[in-house]
């Protein structure tokens, strides 16, 4: 339940909480406003959420050995952070809406439009933009990649919820606006569309073509057989053989690393590549994204409601923050807010 | 039944007649040897086949008003054509085998390998290579695109045969080596893998990056929501509402144009782009591919066993041949053999 506006986010209505929902932006504001502002926002599982949890042992030092210091008041930081992520989300949604108008054949583009905007948002897309800006790039340079990431996720999410005959323990029920066949085909159409969008984002003089090609390789790897698909497969195997309760930590880590971790790592790396970051910056942001994504998966993905997550998340927060040390001196409080709201106001 | 070697190609064993089958190359030779040599070879539906059919009215002139003349004996042409297509198919298969070794995670790559090679071959891939060579390019320049086209087709074929709850008139049964969930996820992995393969085919100095990006746009469009997916959706709607017998010609043409037509057009255009063809050559070969693919769809795809196809195919043969006129003077007998074996030996 959203404490401020009293709206309820039901588990069975994931499809209603994506870009399409007028509720979403209100909800972001609700959650990010003090006293609810504790970290960043994340939407992988259908609603604005937080990556920061209360420490099990507040006296334990962070794994970040050289805390990053930023001279801003907490209120200033929170306010700027809030408007920053909100503006990114709005820009990505606007870009996608322009890219996927409902046009002929309507029987194909209407479900494509619907499933794209109904799929829960992921912060990996926003992280792509933030990483681009952090290394000195313009938002526009990463917009196609950020949109492509959302499209890849929307396709995976749609296929993940298809009613197949061997899914004996299906995912939580969601509202299906279309028949299984249409949802299958629409997912199949969304994947190449996302990559087409990216390939077409080459600038007129072609000067960014090598970067675009590199980003295509990054995204296809992250969503393919060594990435999200591998994680989905492992999740399927574990949930079919073990049920929800008896996953071990190794399984959870594996799935979180391949699914959310891989997608967030990819988003951050792609943003840095497109923004013209150095190789060191690309790799640091990739790792930062990996840890942020894994936290997301542990709190709201496959690790949700499972024991022992708090300690793991705490470790990952420290590791993530450490990756941002090389950017010290730049305005990192926004990107940093995804895991370390506390540190950002030190 | 293969008349020469007496092997039978069963409708229910499509998966056994792809690249993996040792029978395939033998079968190609069987079919291409006189007196069976009547056209080119095609594998869209799981077995070597012909695109040329006997004319309903042999006295009617071809739609090609200026017949292309090639001074070769029929035997020479047939022999060279046979070895040409066989060598292309073998090269594509070898390229794919190197690209998809069975490696960890085996649970993911084993089905990927299997479904890639078990899917029936399509001539669109070979046409991509042939178009590249026709405009003066090297085979290697188009190999990644040709392989990507096969991978896109393999993914579409796999998903097309998934047992979904709303497929009340499913496609003819095929052997499923894996569970529906694994086949769904594998298809999802194959699509980005094909595009990754293509994006990585950039040469060291990056001089082909603009061409590669253009080809990525071509392929993603051809297989996406305005291409193969649109055709699959129309086919699904028609087969569910009308049954196999009551399709009208417009429906058949639409599906053939979007599925086989679009894929073959894309293959030919991509080959020409990568081989450095002029814009006119790219567009002529695109149209040639469109007609060849539509013939394929009418004879062996959705038009199979439906009335009125012979006349349409005859028209398309004429149109296809006409598109090759601008190449007169070059060695077009090989690519031309896909529709016009007769003309090639005039």
C-alpha cells in the first residue's frame, strides 16, 4: 500500500503498474517523499520500490573503506534525486511512446504498445541514462539504449508469464489482456524492435556507429542465453524442483546475477559507452549496475521473502558504493542514491 | 519421397531434416540431379524442394520480356549450380557450428545448438551469400548475416510449434526434444544471439560498421512486428477462424509476403549491402528475394495444397527473373536457378 495516497499495489495486477499507469508518477513521488525516502526507486517488479534496507547491524562498518563525501544537505539531495529519476523515467516513456504509436497493422501494434507500457518498469533503463550523464554524455545519446533495455525486459516479462503446459508452478497470476499466442508473438516482435530502435539511433555522420554496435553486443549478451535467459531457466528449474521455500543462497545469487544483475550491469555499461566514458569508467559502472541489480533481485525478485537476504544485500551495497569511488568529485549523489542514500548525505 | 535414394521426408519429422541431418546433402544431390533438376533448392519446410513448377499453360510467354541469355550447356549449368548451393549451405552450417559450440551452461546451450541445427533450413540464408557474391563481394562478408537469418528463422519456427492453450488448430506435430518452457526460452535466446553474431562481425578497422548497422535494421524489421511476426499472426487468425481449406488468395499472399517473402527479400538485400552493391542492385535483389520467398510460401508454406497457386507462382517467377535483368552480363545463372532453371540454359 502506498502510505501517502492510500493506493494499493496488488501482486495480481503487475501489468497495471507500468508506464501506462497514471498512478505511477504519483506513486514515485509518494515513495520518494520523506519520511519514505531511504534509497532510490526501482520498478522491476511492478511498483516503485527501494533498494536500501535497514541494516541488521548498524554498527558494522560499510564495505566502502573510503566513504564518499558530498557537501549537500539531505533535503536538497533528496529533492534533486527525486526530480532527477522522475525526469529520466518520463523521458524514456515519452521516447517509447513516440517509437511505438498504434499504427497498422493494429492487430500487431496495439498489443505491442500495450505490453510494452504495461510491463513493470526497470531501473536498468534509468541507470543507463544516469551512467551516460555521469561520464559527461548527453541524455539523448543513451535514450535509444535505455528504451531498448525496457523493451527487452518487457518481452522477457511477457514470455515469463505465458501459460505453458509444463509450468506446474506458474508465476503469480497477472492480468492477460491478450491470448497466449498473441502475447508470445508480441514478445517475439518486441525483441527485434528494441534492437532496431537502437541500430537506427546512429547519428547522421555515423560517428557513433562503433559505439552503437558495441552496445548492441552488450544488450544481446545480457538478455540472451548467457544472461537473462540463463537466469530464467535456472529459476524455472529451481521453482519446479524445489518450490519457493527451499532455494539455497547459491541459487538465488545465480538467478539475481543473471537476471536483474546482468540487465542493470548492461544498462550502466551501455550508458557509459554511449556517453564516451573511459574503459575504466565503463567497467566500474558495469560492476555498480551488477550489484544494484542483484540487490533488486534479492529484495523484490527471486530472493523476495527468502531468509538471509539482508546480510547479502548489505554486502552488495558496500561493494556497489565502492565502485563509484573513481567518480569522486563529480555529482554522484543521484546515481549513488540507488543504494546509498545515507552515504550521499554524509 | 526422394526418388533417387528412396528416403522418405515425413511431415512429422521436420526437426530431423535441418543442418544436423546427414541425409540432407545427399538429398540435395538427389533432387538436383537430372531429371529432377527443375529449379533451385529450398529448405524452408524441412526438406530440399523446388521453386519451379510445371506451367499450367506452357505456350503462355513468361512475364520476363527480355529473356536473359547465358551461353552454357544445361549440364554445365546444373553441375555448377548444384555445387554452388551445396558449398554455401555447408559454409553456413560450419559457421553456425563454430558459433554455437555446446558449452556451459550446457542446459542452455545444448537446446540452443539442437534447435538451431534441427530447424529446417531456409534458402534465404544462402540467397544472402549469393547476392553478396553477385554484386562482387566475398562470401565471408555476408556469412554472419546469413547465419543470423537462419537463427531468426529457427527461433520463429520453434515458437510457432509451441503448445499454447489457445492454439486450437495447432501446426502439424513435430518432434519436441525439449519441454515447452525450454523451447520458449531457447527461442528467446536465439534471437539476440543471432544479432550479437552479426554485430560482432565488424572488421578490425571498423570500416563495415555502417553496413552492419543497416543490415541489423533490415533483419530486425523483417523478423519483427511488421514482418514475420505479422505474417504469423495473420496465419494464426486465418487458421483459427477458417480452417485450412477456406483461405482466400489475399490471405495467402499476405502471409507469404510477410513470412517467406520478407525473409528472402531481407536476405538478398543484406547480401547486396554487405557485398558493396549499389542502391539499385540492393533494391533489385530485394525484390527478387521477395518473389522467390513468396513462391516458396505458396508452394511449401501456407499456400501448400491450396487451389490457384500455380498461376500465381508462374507470375512471380516472371517478376523475379525480370529483377535480375540489370545484372545481365554477370554470372547470374546460379542465383537465377532458384526460379528459372529453364531460362538459365537458353
